[in-house]
C-alpha cells in the first residue's frame, strides 16, 4: 500500500501469551507525536476484553482516493454486520482519508509513511477493539455475503486465519485477463485441495480474517519480508494453528492493469516467496503437507521456468519445430478447472477469451520467478522496497 | 500467485496424488465417524476435474503423435518407454507414461530430500537438547 519506501526489518520480539493488548510490541505499533486519529466515533487504543464474535475491518491505504469509497460501501452492504471499519491512511497525498471519513470509516494517520503494508496494518492493530480482525486491501470490494460466508470458519478455535476466493474486479486489459485465469485456476483447483489437507499455502493479504488477540501476541504482520501475508500464514502454522480457505467468500481486488504495475507486483510476490522460505524453512519441515506443497512450488519455480525458457526452444531448434507447441501443451488441462470455475459464475466466454492472456502472463511470471531466484538466493540481493502493485 | 507449470509440471503430478489420496483419507475418516458430506462433495469435484485432466492429457498426446510422429517416438525412446508403445500398440501411451514416470521419479527425489532434511534437523535438535541437559547436570 506504500510507494517506494525502504523496509525496516526488526527481529521478532520475544512475546509471552497475553489476552490484553500490548501496543508496543513492534516499533511501528507505537504511536508518535503527530499521528492523527480522526473518526466519526471515538477511537482509542484498545485495552481489555473483546466482545465475542465481533469484527473489525482494518484497511491500509496509500493514495487510494479512487477506490476507498467503493471498498467501504461494500463493507456496509455486508449481510453479516461489520462492527468497526478502520482505515490506516498511510500519509496519502490525495484525499484518501477524507473520503474514507465521509463514507463513515474511522481514520488513523501516522505522522510518517510506514514504509510497507505490514507496518501500516501494525499501526492500526492496537486500535482494533473486536475479537476478529479482517484485513482487506483498500482497492478490494467484497461480495455482499463474503463476511457471512468467511467468518464461520473461525468458529473452530484451532483456526488462526481464514481467506476467501479472489477474482479481479476488472477484466479488461491483457494483464487483468491473465490474472483472471490464474486466479480461477488456483482458487478452483489448487486451493481447495490445499484446504482439504488443512494447509492453504497462503491466506491472501487482500482478504483474510484473523484472531486479534493472537495477532497482537505474535507481534502483528511481519515486516521482515515483502510477502507479509505468506509470512504471517507460515507463522500461524508454526504456532500450531490451522488456516482455512472458504471458496464461497469472494473478494474483488483491482489487479495491475499494465506491465509496469504487473512487473512490480510479480517481483514483490516472487521475492516474498523466497524470503519467506529462507525465514521459515526449519519450521516448514515440521508441517505435514505444507512442506511438500512448498518444496514442489520451489522446484517448479526454478526447474519448470528453466524448461520454459531453455528446453522448449532448444528442442524446437534442434529436434523438431513443432516442439514449440510445448508452450501450449497444458492448455486443455488448464481450461478444465478454469471453465468449471467460470461456469459457476456464468462467465464462460470471458474465461475462454482470456486464456491466451494467461500464457503471456505466465511467460512474464516465469521470467520474474527466475530473476528473483537469482537475486534473492544466488546474488543475495534482497528486495527491500515495497512498491504498490497497481 | 502460481509457481511452475500448472498441471504438466511437478505440481501437476503432486496435486494429482493429493487428489487420489483424498477419497481414501475421507473414507478412513468416515469409518471413524468423522465423515462430512460437504467434504465428500468437494472430493467429488476435485476428482472429476482430475479425471478431465487425464482425458485431455491422453487426447493431447494423441494429437501430438498425429502432428509429429517422429518426435513422439524420439521422446518415448529418450524416456525409455518406447517398449510400452510396442507392447500396447499405441503411439501415445509411451509419451504419457514416460512423462509421468520422469515426473514421479523427480517427485520422489524431492520428497526424499525434504524428509532427509526434516529428520536431520530433528536429530540435530535432539542432540543439542541432550547436550544442553548434560551440561546443566554437570
């Protein structure tokens, strides 16, 4: 949510279990002189017990004047009432805070830009008064029944987080179409299998719910990697929690509409993955299923990408030109889960016409996957800059 | 974000195995009185999709063998599954079987590496704990 700032990466503090708020567990969770807390209703740092079943939505926002209104309105339309909406206006230079306030949200604004989305979320965390904290992106709207569908997953005390189905709000440009297919495939095919085994690889940062007390106890969202959602998901697994994926709870983020934003987002996601693996590999080895899910993802990120860039062209040049068809080999296999997911939403034609864009996006995706592997693992040049993905 | 080549990469085979294992695991749960109709529905959907993927994989291999029979035979030869085609009288079975075998061997190697790391790490932790205990007693 924050443009081009350098990440702080403090070590995780040692934390003792607590049921009350301790707002200063991370440096970014401490308010400083100049922080503004402007709200329609009184908002203070919360201390004490939380009302069971209550829900706060926390929205980090940086220059989201165009989108924040729609996001808040979608929250107000929810069939399951949201108790509080808090927007962390991370020193936007546009009217984000003003618009959020006009739509009825509580707005807090730090004195200085927080540097990354995780830090902005952590700034807002001490103000969350409710049992559950739903984090959503400022450009993400929800289906009207999304909260109603998502929240029951948290009834089980063993569940530390739950996430929903993600679909791009706009499917117009080639990049949005490619992402639309990517999401339809992943959330229709991979994610339900991961959920069956109780190990979704990631609770998507654009729409996930957590237990507030546990979030506070764990020190909030980790700022040591650029993949804060994956990092937090794996922290929860290490703590013995389960994570759930609820396919019926749907959210609609705005995806990168052009190559420049897509490049930034893919770089951040891929770097985040490698950083999370380097931070968590020892804990991951203890988590059944997840360790293999991650190992296979690692293998494919490097080997499949190399096959894509080297082996197929070499075979086409030296063996038979028709080997170039290898690029389209898996089209029918991709089409089946995609068309199943699209059929359920009455979007078959949109899916069929978007499939070619998926191949362009995948080519770019593999390039950035290999590039970040080189930067993060071989050259040890860690990405520390958090850039907005749209 | 999707890593790797969906379906045809190692991930494809891994998720295939996870899908095949789902009804077995759920049947075991059901026998123990922990069955859930909603989960069976999800398993049916995943298994149907996987069946569709299998059918398309074979159809595609057949199409490739029609388009470039020489290359298909060469691939089967390279993967050591040409005998399969001669035995079964097909041009495509060897290609699909070869791809599956290569992926399966790779997956087994990845699994062995992961579990060796896990066991090695577990042993190291236990040895350290024992060492710390001995020092404390001394």
